C-alpha cells in the first residue's frame, strides 16, 4: 500500500484509476522479484538482443491499446489526456511487477516532450501516436567521434538542396540503432555561425539509402552501441524539428528529459539498467 493510500487522501477518481492500473498490470505481468539493483544481463547473441528489444516494443503496444501509454498526452496525439497524478500512480503500481526493461520507454521519455514543445501540430499528429504505441522505435544520433562531451562541436553536415538536405558524416555510441525505425539526428547546417547555432535537429528514417549502422562489439560480446555512417542521405526539409540552424534548443530538451528519466525513475527499471538504456545514445 502506498503512503497516499495508507493515509486515505486519494480522491475517488484516483483510487479508481489505481485499481484499474493494478488490475491491468497484475493480469499481464508477474510480481517483481528481489534482485541486485546493479545486476545486468548481457547477451552476445543478436537474435536474443532483438527479441528483448521487440518484447519491449510489444509491451509498449499493449500499454497503448489499453490506454496506459502517454497518460498525460492529449488524446488527439494518441495519449489518455490525463493529469500528472495518472503517471505517478501508474509508476507506483508498475514498480511492484516485473515489467520489461524497454529501451523504447527511454526514447519516448526523451522525444515525446520534445515533440510537444518544439514540433508543429502536423509533426505531433504524425509522430506521437506511433511513438507512444511503439510502432516506431527511435534512436539518438547525437555523439560523434570528435563531439561527445562537447556535443556542440559536431561536424556531421547537411547541405540544403531545394526542399531537402543531403547529409554526410558519422555518429557513434548510438544505442540500439540497429533495431530502430527512426532517428533523432543533429547536423551542422551552417558552419559559419557560432557552434551552438548552425545546428539543425532532423527526424530521419533509419532505412534511408546511405545510412550504414555498424554494431560495436563490447568486451562482454554484446553490441548495444553502434556507429552510424551517413553518405549522401536525403532528408526532406519538412523533417526539421524546431527551426533551421536552431537545433540546439530541441537537443537540450532531449538531454534534459534524458537526465530526468535517469534520475526520476522509469516504473521499475533500476539505475544501472536506465544508464545502459541511455548512455552515449
């Protein structure tokens, strides 16, 4: 029993939602087991890694189909249209069951609020329902060999050609990029501006011609991270999130959401699991 339940200060509406969430979670998931909070399970088998990733996607789809994904997002964008307390109660209840540790939930936490803040209404309607349902899995294409801690020094270049950009460059430490459908991509669109300007945030399809994803095999044998090469990749100008040359603003929103996800909990994932989901993405 939670503190609020114990004190009897939940409203009838909140208590009803808690009962709904608890019934759903316990109908689909086993009780959470005691485990070392720093324990991790690595796999060197690509098939197992993909199966784990797809299990997270399937769980997200089940949440979406039952009205438990995007609890605070507007209904017109695929959410439930609820209040912050819906999210709090659901996380409290989910902490008691063995929920799949899903990479996709991390990227929803990063990209969803960024689309709400910086995206156009058309972009929200196109991308948010597929993000919240797990139909589209997104990776983060930020870091480069020469731009990690100094992210604003990125050099991946996008040259405008009419109503499209032609992109050339390299990204690295991209979590689960080999399994993702779309990517959040930072590119240099004006090298003559100060480095925090001249950056544009693009939404890119990972199956675009010219994108080459190469897994990086770690000492454990697993390949969670990747390097991504972009050679003459064409992206429509309509895929800009925010304003051209002002991509640092949505990038900072993503990074702030990333920090909040790690520090604020994710419905049962332990600290080390969250770091692995997000580190170097």
